[in-house]
C-alpha cells in the first residue's frame, strides 16, 4: 500500500522506492510531505506507540522525550563501514567491506524486515534549497523517531522533490531498526553509488542518514570528486561593535564544546559584541568567485549533547530547547520536565533515569545518559545568523582546530600558513568522549575532527586539503585552540565558556590586521597585551601557563605525530615530514 499523492517526477526515485519496498516487504509506504498536519499525525502515532513521551506543555511546549534501546545509545564506529571496490580507497582509518559483500549481507537482514511495518519515504534538502551548494537526499525508514527528527534536522518534504525534479542525482538512504540487536547492526556507505544502508540501530548518528552519513562520509567523497570540502565544523559570525562581521569555521571532536562555541554569548566585558550561529556541527565549504573560502550549514537543526549544557555554558542552547524539541535519553522529572547532569540544579525526588527507572542520588549512576541528546530546530536559536539561508553562505576568514588536551597544546596559536595549518589539523589529538562507543578519556589522533567521518582514504583527504589551499587566492588563516589545559593539580587554567570570546576576538583581530603576535618554535601566539583579559579573574602567571610551550613536551608530541603518520602511510607529498623537521629544529634552537 502506498500513501502520498503529490507528484514525483524522478523515475529513478520512484523505481528505487518500489525496489526497496519489495525487498523489505513493507506493509505500507508513506511519502512524507513535510506539512504541519503530517507532523501532528506522526507525533500522535509516535505517542500512541510510546516512541515519544509528551513533556509538560507549560514548561516545554511541543517537546517530547524518547528513550532508546539501552544497547543503542551512541555512534557504532566499529560497525560503520566504507564500502569501496578497493580497500585502499577506504584507507587505514575506515572499516572496509567489499560492496558486493555488504549488499549481500544487508539484503539478507532486510528481506521482509518491514512486513508488518510502514516504510516512510523522507525526501530532504541539505543546504538552502536555492543554493548551488544544496543537495537532495531521500531516506527510507521504518522509524517514526527518525522521521520526526529528520523534520527538525533537514528541510524535509515537497521542497526536496521540487529541487530534485526529474533528476536521479540524490543520496539513497535505506534504514531499518530491525530489533536493535548489536549482532545485526551495520552502517554501510557506498560512496561510488551515493548510497547509505543502515540496519539495526535507531540512534541519531547511525539512523539520521542526512547527518554524519551523507553530510560528512558521502559528502567528503563528493567534495573530493567535485572540488569542495565537507567538514565536521561549526560556523559562527563574530560581529564587532562597529558592525564588522568575521566568519569562522572550527573543528572539534564531538562533546568538546563545539555547540557551546557556535552559540557563544559574549561576557559582560565585551559590550556591543555579538556571536551569530551559522552552524554547530557540519560545514560545506567551496572556493568562491573572490578566491576565498565560503561555507554553508547544510542542516536545519541541532543534534546536541545534553549533559553539561546549562545557562552558564550555553544560554542560547537553553533558550533553543525550550520548545519544539525532542530529548533522547535524558532523565524525566515528576513535573513533566527533563534533567541531566551539569544542569546547575539538583534532580528532584521522583526523577526517572534515562531508562525510565527510579533514580537515586547515591546510586553511583548518572540520571541522564552521558551521550543524551536534544534535537531542536535552528529557527529557535536567538543567536541565529541572518545569513543562514543565503545561497552562497558566508565568507570564512579563519579556521580553528581544537581538542581536549590537558597539556602541551597552548590556549591559542596561529599557523604560519595554509600548509602549516593543515599539518596541525591533520595531527590534532583529543581525549575520547561518550559520543562514540568505547573507552572514555584516551587521547587519540583525530585529523580535522574527521577520523570517524572521512569517507575515503585519509591520506588522499590531506592531499585534497592542500589542493584546496593551492587553488585559493585568499585562504583563511588557521588557528589551534585548547580550552582544556590543566595545571599540575588538575584544575583548568582557562575559564572557558563565554570567556572563549576573548580568544575569538584575538583571532578576528589577527585576520583583520589589528593584533600582534610573537613567533615561537611551533607557531604564532598572542603577546600578553594582545589577548584582552580585562575584567577576568585570571592572573598573568596562569595565562602564561596556559600559553606555555614546553620544548620537551613538544618533542614528544612530534614523535607521536610522526609515528601516527607512519601508521597511516602518509607520504612526502603532504609535506608533513618537512613540518615535523622544521618544528624540531626550531625547538632545538629555542632550548
């Protein structure tokens, strides 16, 4: 049975939907149109099926709680594959499976999987529909939770089919939760076919195929093929009191404060300054007609980490999630509200944990899952950029690479040039977090924060970055930041949160020719007078400690970077060997 009467001009789309419906044995096929009536109908169905739990409308109007299967709470990186004809095309950082083997295995699992289920056809646009950056995807799913999240995260419905018209050029995404059994769970990407098949998971990073799957893994492959970049980056606009706006893209691994920075509220000392959010997670970047780098946020919503989000760390996010938001795996309070660790208030008696069980403070267990999430429309954000729907996006003046490091990496430094900056991005390290399954707190190299998301050989990816740099007449400057450096007692040296505005201001002043810097063996850092710390309770000694460069630590860091690049099979074409030797020589001279 097929529901949905609006016109579908693409013969390729119609045929593909028919083929997949036949494979899965779908009892019913529903074409989603993105209308408000459809949203109401699907929400009622999700409530009736206990997929969504309505929250108190007086406290959280239009908001719902979802509890996922306890075995399905994060990206399953070990079950995520890039399926290319040759293993070398996927490279050393991706799990690889031959396409024919992946299709055969998944077809076996999917055969008849929707016999008693509805298949929802979810057409969507990534990027403003009128943008030359925009691309169309279609996800077929048996999950109401996925459909309702895709409504928030993408421009979903008729607009996508109008943009697609009679073309067959769209991302083909097939998703089935099956029974959420980890032994029958795979997320497979077929870059040559612009296709993603995800089976056995309902978690956002595995099931919202527009996000990491299409926008990053497939997107990065298309970017190399077509001459652009798909990156795990926020985009923000920093407006000075005079009205000058500097646009910055920044890459951080998940749960390292990316959303907080994208939605930053300047501290009181920065009266007249504003930060606008263009995007909090993904950026598509292209070389513009002016020879510079331009970026769009391909998404329409935020899939943010809840724990640690509060009125101090991210007031704009707290305002954004006051309405029309889906919360996943957070705790539920007895008055119909939500709670998570780091909310700056105690959970009331009678709170249910993320599994729906009574929670006690002395249990030793968190009430909310460490990777619990909120899905909210970007239109809710009071700091949303007025250029969010601009067809060409925004001009990027600076790129920031950051991670969670307790030592070695200074608060902020500037690369000497584009190749030097690419070296820093490629060697970036960060401590692991709960956003990915596996052990927490281990430092791993995460090139450009793309380690789990690059859809092809990472060494070719580095070369693509160099190629983009050579093609630009006006490349952005590249910076490295580390908000997480600690003293010997384990205390953070930098206050972070809104005070990160002070570092952003120096970066903006650098690209606009208004701030100085001092040369060091590893890059350019602010002089003491360049970083505005007025009104900040931070001693000059602690600031110097946050900015210090220890030659011994950096020699060890370079050794670790060299070993990592050797394991990846990085060749001399990247020029990274020259960067390492130059840094070693400079450190030796500075001793």
